[in-house]
């Protein structure tokens, strides 16, 4: 058995789960998410307040899909009840972030500010002028939007300037060695 796949998924208060025709739909206080179970050998069952994911056989592909689908469904349950948040920091002289309506305005060393529009289901929050939070109920979408924002100006290794995840360590490189040489 997959160590992750065999763990039951607890379904909290206020969360309802429907499993029908290979589609798992999770409804909660923050919204609704659904995912199709493409693999016919993976079965999702409800058992007294928990969800159990099982597989039909022990082939290598089925074992890997077992843990994957269990984790995806657990993320859906957590997303509709608590949601997900990813933090980003802007570092650099003159670098800052502002919220303009629902959009983010990034001033990160270009000749123009970069405007980032959130897709449906994603919200932005700005703390001060160097920190921002990306929030939503779909973990995959929150991570992708945060990665796209970071891609605007990734941290560079010499001065560390750029957009980084909160708590991310940027390995620094030494600059030029300086003057010296043969005469």
C-alpha cells in the first residue's frame, strides 16, 4: 500500500463531498472544487465522515496514482474549508508593490510598472510595500499564480534583488575579485 494513499481523508464540519461517475465534488464554506478521477482503477469511497482512496491492483502506475489522487482530494477538502496562501517578498532599492483595485502593481526596476491581474478565484493582499499574499481555494492555482509573479523578476544571486517567496533562501555569489594582476 502507498503510505500516503492508505491514509483516510478527514472531512470537516460544513464540508460535503459527492462522488459520482468518476468525479469528486467538494463543497465548503469558501467555495466548490471538483476533479475528475481519470484512472478507472482508483476508487474514492465515503466512510463515516472520511474519504478513503483505494486502488484495484499493485502495478507501478496504480501505486503512484493512488498517493497522487489521495493528496489532490485532501488539498480540495482543505481548500474549501481553510484555503491556501502563498507569500512573496520584494527586495531591492526602489522595488515595491501596490494594490490597485484587484490588481497588483509591481515596480521592480523596469522602465514601467508591471500590472498583474488575478484569475477568478484568486485574491491579492499587500502588506506594507514589500510583501504580498496570494490566496485562494485551489492549491495548484495559488502556487502557479505565485510562480508567475516571481517570474516577473526572479531574485538574482549577486545582490539578491528581485521577487522571492517568503522565507526563500537565495544563494549569493561573490562579485568581481577586484584589481590585481601582472605588470
